[in-house]
C-alpha cells in the first residue's frame, strides 16, 4: 500500500481529446467541469492546463465562502 507521499507522486490525471470537425475538444476525466477546445491538438492541450487552473481556483474560492474553515494552509505536491 502506498503512503500519502508516494500516492501523490504517482497521481496522474487523464486528459481526453476528441476531434470534432475542425476543432479538438479536451477534458480532464477525473475532475468534473474541466473542458476546453482548441483549433489544434497542441492548443487544446495548452487550453486544458488553463481550464484546470481556473476550475481549481474557482472551487477554492467557493469553498472559502461556504465552509468557514478556521485554518487554511497551502498544500503543495510535486
């Protein structure tokens, strides 16, 4: 069984891409709401990184307003 550090180091997200007419649609399968598109595969991949950042930022802001946590700290993993 993996410890927390080993699990986080091994954690990978799945980017799913689909060619739709002249565009590439992209999403992160494990995180609802992370969707984007691009004129090229590379653009869709870059846009997906931005979409993931935005969804995580908005979720954090919503959580701050809703949960009334008495303590917060930055949680960083590589």
